[in-house]
C-alpha cells in the first residue's frame, strides 16, 4: 500500500514539475564572477531544489555517521558493563567472620 502511495505522489510531483517547466520557459541570465549564462527559469529553479536536497541529505548523512559512532561506542560500553556484572555474580560471597 505504501508503495502505491509513493508512486502516486511521484506522478503528481512529476506532473506538477512538467507543468511548471512548460509555463515558465523564459530565459534568465545568471551572472557569475567570471562569466554569465542564460538558462530557462524552470531549469534554474529545479537545479536549486535538487542542490538543496543534496546538501540537506549530506548534512543528515554526516549527523547520522556521528550518531552511529556514538551508538557503537555505547553498545561496547554496555557489553563491558554486562560482562563485569556477570563476573561479579559468579564470585562466591565471603563471610567477614
């Protein structure tokens, strides 16, 4: 069911993008430091959106790597603590008298 919903959303977004591209095909001049380029406005907007998505995904990926490292470190710490607890449970109780 979720796959069907994903496909429907993809088709709707694709149709909206195609309609946006068909309506907004006027040229826009982008000035860089060294040169300038003329592109359709729809291409500029789509490129900006894709660039934002890629940069956002990269930021999430970097944060996820840090969390995975911390998770692995904490799992090792828990394993050492559990091992210590198990070894203490095995020791016999000695009477002080």
